[in-house]
C-alpha cells in the first residue's frame, strides 16, 4: 500500500525546491542584466566624454588666432609658450583621430575631415594674427575678432560631427546593427 502522506510530502518538497530554484534563476538573470546594463551605461558615458574632448580639441585650435592676437608680449618666451600650446593641440587632434579610428570608425571619417578643414581655415588666421601689433590698452581687447576669424566649413562640419557622435551613442538595444553615422551629402 502507498502512504498518501509520504507522496504529499515528497511532491510538496519538489514544488518548494522548484520554486527556490526558479527564484535563484530569476535573481541571477536580473543581476546579470543589471550588470550588463550598468557596464553599457558606463561605457557610453566614457565614449561620450572622449567624443566631447575630440570636439574640444577642435575648438581649442579655432581659438588660436584669438589667443595669438591677444598675446601679452612679443618675446621668445611668449613664442615658445605658443609653440608648446599649438603642439599640444595638434597632438590631441591626432590622438582623438586615432582613438576614434579604433573606438568609433564611422565617426572617425567625419572627424578626420573636420580636422583637415579646421587646419586649413585656422592656419591663415594664425599667421595673420602674428603680424598684428600687440594690444597695449584694455580697450584694444574688444576687437570684434569673432567677425574677423570665421570658419564656415569648420562650423558646418562640427555640427555634422556632433550629430554623428550623438547617433553613434544612441542605444542599439534590442540588438540591432548600427547604421552609418556619416551623413549622405
């Protein structure tokens, strides 16, 4: 004869074990999903910071004619300081170009075009700024240089590059392939 209490206890403990295992499985899935989500958000934030730094380096290059024009002196130390600053900016532009080539290849193409363009547009302004006399009075600091040192192609490409960077940072979940971030001209 079969003892019904033993069967009930056995099936009850099986249900308890199954519920416990299901709870553990759900907890593990939630923990893994949370970890992956956090890692993805942190990576996106790091990439966003690098992309912003790349655009900042372009802006620093655009600022060179303003700084040269408002230089404090015409002395070897001043020129050496500017040479170091210019070298640093070129180095950062090259770094960001290389970094984007590895981390965000679709954005790198547009960024490289932006860097080439900013160098072409800013270079003549920097040369002209060196030929200008020093500013010796406070009133001279307000020269309206923003209307003199203009970079139309650079500004257009900066906007396009920033938009491409935003598209690159858009979440790709659920899993799908990212489309090209380079605009079709």
